[in-house]
C-alpha cells in the first residue's frame, strides 16, 4: 500500500492514515514546527556503514539523494571523522541499447551498465539512495545481491515494479504508485534551518545583504525537455525584474544555472550588474545565502527541486512560468498543488507578503528510513 509522508506521523511505517479523515497537506509540518530541530532523528538508532547516492549525476538529483542521506545521518566525506558513517556519489549510466528500452526489457544485471565494476566497490553500502531512471538497475542489482544487508530507497517514479525496493519516494504530482511507495509533497532536498542560519554569517552573505533595500533572490533554471526559455520568456522576465527595481526599490540577487541561456547571463550583467548581485558561475555558488537572506524569492518553474527548496525558507515564493515546448502535465499539477497549498504564487512583477509553514518532507522520510533500517 502506498502512503503519504505528509499525512500522519503515527502510521508512516505502514503508509496508512491514522484516522479516516486525511488532514491537509501541511498539517504534519505545522504540528512539528515547534520542535523542528528534533526532526534530525538524533534519538534513532545510529546509522553505520556507507551510503551510496546513485544517479546520472545531475545537480538536482545529487541534491535530493545527498539531502536525504545527510538527514538519515550520513556525512559527506569531507566532513567526516573516523567514526562517521559517510555517503558518496555513484554516477551510473546504462549502456546502449539498454538505455533506449523500457524496463520490462532490461535485465537486473550490472552488465547493462557502462561501468559495471562500480557495483563491486568495497566496502559495499548499507544504504542505497537512488534517483531517476539511471539509478534503478544499480539499486535493484545491489538489493538482489546483498538482500537484507542493504536498504534501498528510490526517489522519483522508477517506471517499473516498485516491490524490488525497500522504499520508493514519489512526489504527489507524479502518477506512479505501487508497493512500498510513499508520496511526498515536492522534491527532497538538503535545505535545513541550520544551514540557512549558518549561511547568514558567511563572507558571501555580506555581498548579498543590503540594510536599506529588500532582497529579492532570483533563481533561474533554463531550457529542458518541457520548457524552452524563449526570447519572449526572457523579455517578459526582464520587464518584471526592472519593474521590481524601479517601483519597489529592491536589491536583486540573481543565481543562474548551467541551463540558463548565455544571452540571459549577459543581459543580467548589463542591466543589473552595477547595483545588484549577479552570480557569474565562478567560485562557490552562494545558494544558501540567497535563500537565507531573501525577503522574497522568484524562481523559474522549470525545476521542481528549486521551487521546493525555496518553500523550505518560509519566504514568499513567486514562480516565473516559462513557455512549454511540449505539454508539461506533471509540472502543471505540481505548480497547481503548491499554489493551492499557499506555498507559491505566480510572478506578475509585484511583491506580496503571506505566511506558510516551511515545507520539508526530508526529515520525515529520514526518520522512517532509520526505523526501517533498524528493523531489517
């Protein structure tokens, strides 16, 4: 039976609501708001061994897998000491022709991978957090080989029988369902209140802060399979940003991604470079600083991860919708769900204030994983 991570903190292990009436999607987060720090599951059994974060290595996927691994209790190698359980990224790709076939035609074998030896790396993992299509087969292979010695968690709809995983985490706006499936409100991530507070006091934060102007952090994605970021999109976005600056006297902190069109980056520097902060892609991305210091956040709607991470701040989040290059039903459902929950609003070039409880399913999921791992 599938369940919803945000429904109840009582019967998460079985995925069954505690009562016949299902509370609203933010109710769990409201009940936990007063003691959010305890959601780091410190009192749960100590995790041991290694965690492998398996995906094709895209930034959004790495953010989800690492965020969950860290919430469970695994540390990145650079922060670990001799007693720490650590996580590491494993980039996996299926070889041709397997990468073109549906999973019903793909054997659960490491031989279909471009680098099958990655599954033999020692020490073998205690926890596997996989994400996306390329992470499915490696995770299933490890489960088949190691059995109860490994706990496997897959993020996103694997497009195959979900019973081979110990846990599958699918965003509510995706249609996938099945055994061991739990639904999350949005994407999992690594934005926490502790990281945001720490980001307020870094040298990079001093470049963003301005005591005399409200700060609007602008998070830009770019072209993908569903959105074009067309010239009309660019012109419309810049018109709205200029309107904010001219009419409301804000400071902009604009962060681009590797998908942001080059002409957008050039135009940002030309239009706003003198009096605003434009990250040029050099050095460390001040992402957490931009989230932590923002009075308002504007984010393009091509990334579920960026929108979800923005709503972990509790700040007003405005979504700039791009032109669809093909019908984006899943994105539409996601954005409608977040708007109806009072988490986001469409960006029309004006600012508004409203309150909501910061959204973060990651800790709820982490607690469930630790409980399940202790039982296994």
